[in-house]
């Protein structure tokens, strides 16, 4: 008799492992299939965690080299030990992935090691019959299957990835030496975060972006200021440009670059090229088509509001379905789905999911942008406050940026917030909470904020919605 489970989750990224743990907490018998040698998915192994480790280390290097002198902290000859920095990053990743393994044991989630494939949908072969998932030659039975197989880097025709000279984010996290010239294709989140890492460590970095702006989807004003701020730091941007080919040689990579709208081609030489033009859902070899699971026009698993696919008993969450490709979005979907499977009322409020870019200064956003509100014909008020007028930011020496809060013109309900500045990735949580609670900008403005903190910029921006900021 094959071993049977209530739930088999395929993929142990933030979506899958969190769903497995929550389902087990709620008393279900759960297995999670993972083909990678360690748990935690893209995020913990080759995404959020290693990139943040390198962002932190490279920022310390930059501070020691260029920023601490204004605080009266002087060094003689700051040097980079890249091997040590990379080794530390590895330790950070190991601690995190081992942590998930511990949580699986604690919650009695079975880790099925290997690639999972759906061989029968629950109820497929006859009324009420269990689904079947095959892993490493064994077949397991289950009442429910959760697909949480995440995403992978989107390829670009003419630019062949070898993870040495032409890398995805995975290779860019592992470079053994600082490249002389790093060319990044794609001015999105990965390009700007990892471009920042290698620029801080000494590379010349050029970002080639197809559109006329960086980070599409983010607030326009924030995106423009981000471009100016990163340019001041030394990143070079070629907007409205497309790469049509890459030729590798022992000397490096020669890229063919053309204006996005067409026109004369130009050659750009690079030591390393980072391809970061987005990520696509990872659905190959899973047996989804054979099970009859519908995909959308972008190859994502199609689900309803409760994460159910068109095939009864098969659900999907995280990067493999529609929506922002973010770890916390995947986690929240994992929790909501586990609760639904246990008979509760799981729910994700997509209007309150923050997005953060971990450059320095950081960028953070939640809810609607001005552009979205205008397009939807929603009348809104806006309050904005700069970090230059905040005592703590001045003490830190981090004065770039602002907080902007958008509130409904009639009800004053907070609809969105967009920030660039020191630690705004942490500050944004206050506005996510405000949106979750249906708070007004007046509620945020009337909440006491400790002095002197960066959070006071959020309060002042809320006061500014009614034109009554105090410190400007
Ligand atoms: P994944 O984390 O991709 O996990 C899916 C897992 O499924 C993988 O481990 C894969 O091996 C496994 N799998 C696939 N197919 C099978 C199969 N057939 N059988 C068994 N296992 C299978 N998001 C943030 O919110 N904040 C960040 O700071 C951030 N930084 C990032 C930095 C980088 C460089 C990258 C690439 C991404 C970053 N992201 C960040 C995005 C984040 O990593 C993803 O949104 C998140 O990992 C999605 O979680 P998931 O569970 O849907 O999928
Ligand atoms: P992205 O979608 O953020 O940015 C891709 C960029 O490439 C866009 O600006 C796009 O216009 C541009 N582009 C597309 N095709 C192009 C072409 N042919 N030539 C030049 N430019 C082109 O994708 P990215 O940076 O690869 O990241 C993938 C996902 O990973 C993101 O959607 C994000 O959700 C997630 N991520 C999140 C992070 C965070 O939360 N801090 C960090 C890193 C990744």
C-alpha cells in the first residue's frame, strides 16, 4: 500500500513550506516534495536571503570606504575579502534552510526528496479516489495536491546563459571575483539590487532597460528619484534599449544593443552580463497538462480566489500563479490555502501586500499608485514628506527620499503609500497595517510616533494629506 497523506505540497519555497507547516499545525497529515538538496526554495537558497546577505555586506564595505568618514570614523586602506563575504552569505543561507528542516520535523511534515509529478488527480480515476504523486520512483496517495513550484529566470533569445560570463541572479550571487564591467539586462528589482552589490564592490555597472523608466509598476515619481539616486552612486542606465545578441570570447562578452523602437545597433563590451528581464512560472515535468490543469496566457497555473485549479483536489500558490512574485505573497497564500483545506476561511488581502527594493536607499510600496488611481478614475488626496526634514535621518546622514501617502478624497481611507529612503522596507509595514484595518490618513496622523525615528516621516506624510505637516 502506498503511503497516503491529506495534503502533498510540491515545492518547498516560501509558498510550499509555509503551506505545509500551517496545514500540519491544523492537524492534517502533510508531505512536501522538494527536488533541491535543501528546503526553502528560490527565496532562501538563491533569492531573497543570499541577495540580502550580499546587499548588507557590500553596504558595510561602501560605508567603510565612503560614508563613515563624515561621522569621524577613519580607516586606513579598506580592503575587500570577497571569498569571506561569499562564505558568510553561504552560512546565512545554510542557517535559514536548516531552520526550515527543523520546522518540518517539529511540525511532523514529511519531506519527500526528489522531483514530484502528478500521476493521478484526486477523484480523477473514480468518485472519491485519492490523487497520486510520484517522487523518486515511489507513488504516494493524497486527498489534496498543492502546486508550489515557483518560478525561474526568463530567457532572452540571442543571450545564452552559462552562469559564468552570462549569468542569471543565481550566477550573479556566486561571482568569484568583482567584474570590471557588469552589464545588467533589465532595470527591474534583481538588476538594481544585484547591480548595486557589484557596483559597491568596485564594478562599473551599466543597466540596459527596454522601457523609458526603471522598475515598471512602481510609482513614477519614486522610480524617477531612484534612477537619479542610483546614477549619483555611479550606476549607468541606458533606457529605451534592447539587447539583440551576445557573443562570448576569452576577453568577455560583446552585446549588440539597439534602440527599443529599432534603429542603428551598437556594441557594448562586458566582463559579465546579468540577465534579469523577469521570471516565468516553473511548471515543466509536473504532469499538469496530463491531469487537465488549465494554464493562463502567461503559462501560470490558473486558479480561482481560493487557489483551486479547474481540477478538483489540485490547488496552486506562489510564483506559479498570477500576482506579484514575492516571498511574502507566496507565504500568505500558503497560510490561507492551508486554512481553507482545514475547513477555515483563509484569505489574502492583495491590496495590502508591500513590495520592497533593497537598494540603499530602499524603495517600498503598498496599495495603489497615483497612476493606477487616475486610470481607475478614483479621486484621491496625496501627502508627501521628505527625509531631509527628519531629525533621525539627518543624524544618520541618510537624507535622500520621501514618503507619499495616498488617501481617498471623500472617505480619507488610505489607498496606497510609496517611499524611497532609509529603511523604508520596514516603514511600509505601518501602511500595510493601515490598509488592512481600513484606516484613514487621519488615523495614521493621530497615532503617536516615537521621536526621533524615521517613522515620523510616515506620520508627517499622513499630516500632509490635509496640508498640516508640522516640520516643513
Ligand atoms: P520558490 O521559492 O521558487 O520555490 C519553489 C520550489 O519548488 C523550488 O525549491 C523548486 O526546486 C521546487 N520544485 C519545482 N518543481 C518541483 C518538482 N517537480 N518537484 C519538487 N520540487 C519542485 N521576494 C521577496 O519577497 N523579497 C525579496 O527580497 C526577494 N528577493 C529575491 C531575489 C532574487 C535574486 C530572486 C530570484 C527572487 C527574489 N524574490 C524576493 C522572489 C522570491 O524568491 C519568490 O517570490 C519566492 O521564492 C516564491 O516562492 P514560491 O514558494 O512560490 O516558489
Ligand atoms: P522585473 O520584472 O522586476 O524587471 C524586469 C525588467 O526587465 C523590467 O524593467 C522590464 O521592462 C525589463 N525588460 C524586459 N525585457 C527586456 C529586454 N528584452 N531588454 C531589456 N529590458 C527588458 O524582473 P526581475 O528583476 O528579473 O525580477 C524577477 C522577479 O523577482 C520580480 O518580479 C520580483 O517580484 C522578484 N524579486 C523581488 C525582489 C524583492 O522583493 N526585493 C528582489 C528580486 C527579485
